[in-house]
């Protein structure tokens, strides 16, 4: 079983990345994480709302980049569509288990649906034993959030690792105050590479914004292509550039729209 707790994805740690340079949107492929990157983190995923101004910025970026914009998130596709309604963006949900390409085709990995169904009761039992913890059932992955009980994460991780020890094809992903059971194939870097093999992303400079250890595989993929990997917020990362917060990330993106729209 593979666990990301070793987050040795910070193996080429850059302690002080610089601010990212300006983009040429017509030559860029934009990949944007959502929670903690475009939107501030919240105590519960249901508490998040997308401001109309952000939706306007994303629409403009998609138009100016010739459609080469995708959301890359741990959230399910259905939840992302609700959040960003009425728009329908290209996206990778559940860390790439679900992917909707730029023309609307869905690519979904359902290979572990039966195993996940068997593990759901266990996840519920474990969460019930931790004050403030709760299960987010995403359909093709299962997340246990412990925002207010981070001290219990180590024991929770140990119990989940024991449960997954005999399960092939599944692994444990650790993010900010969350542990998630998902397919070993669910990887934001893989999702990004799949997009980059297709139009309108193919042949462009990949640009990825993310905030968590779950984004490190995408940063690595972007670095290999000579693109712009941008860490949002603090913490070690292989990303080559950094923005201080979701507000700074959105401001940086919006600035490119304003530059393009100047007469």
C-alpha cells in the first residue's frame, strides 16, 4: 500500500520560491486547484461558495487561453459543477479519478467501486470515534476530515493503513487535516498529463496552481515540462514559484485578464 504521509514529494524542496512571472495566455495551459488555491479553506466542504467575480475571471481566462483551462481538485465532478454553476469547465475531480476533457467527454475510473463500498462502514466508524471528524463520501474515494482533531490523525492513519494493507489498487492520501482512500491511479500529475496530450492544452506551457501535498505530483509533472508550478500558501514544495494566499492567487490571475483587456 502506498501512503502519501511520507510526502517526500517535497524531495526537491525550494524554501523560498519567487513570485511567478507574467503569462502569455494564448500560449499557456492553466490548471487550477480549488480549495486552498482559488478559495479559502473552510471547516466543511459544504461551506464554500464561489464569488461571482471569480467565476468572471475564470471565464475570461478560459476565453483568452483558447479554452485551455481546467480545474484539478479532490472534489467530485458533480460538486465542482454545483460550485461553479452555471459554467461547465474542463476538470479533474477526485484527484483525477473523474476527468472531463475540453469537449465534454468523461473519463471515469470505477475499478475500485466495490472495494470502496465495503470500506465505507469502517470509515464511518473511525470518524465517529474522533470528535469533530466527519466522512466525505465522494463516490469513487472516501475522505475523513479532522479539521478540529488533527492530533488524532496519526492514529487514524495507522488504522486506515491496517485496513488497506490487503487491498490492492487503493492507497491512502493525506492532505491538510484529511485522509483519503482512493485509487493508486488517482493522481493530479497523471490528470494533468492526460490533459496535455489533448487539444487545446497540447503544445502549450503548463501552469499549475495548488496549495497542498496532493498537488505535488502535478508540480512535478509541470516542472518536467519546463512550465510554471506555483505553490499557494506556506509549506515545503517542489513548486518553483509561490503566491501567499488564495486572494493573492486570484489577484494574480485577474491581473492577466485586465492586462489582456486593456485597449
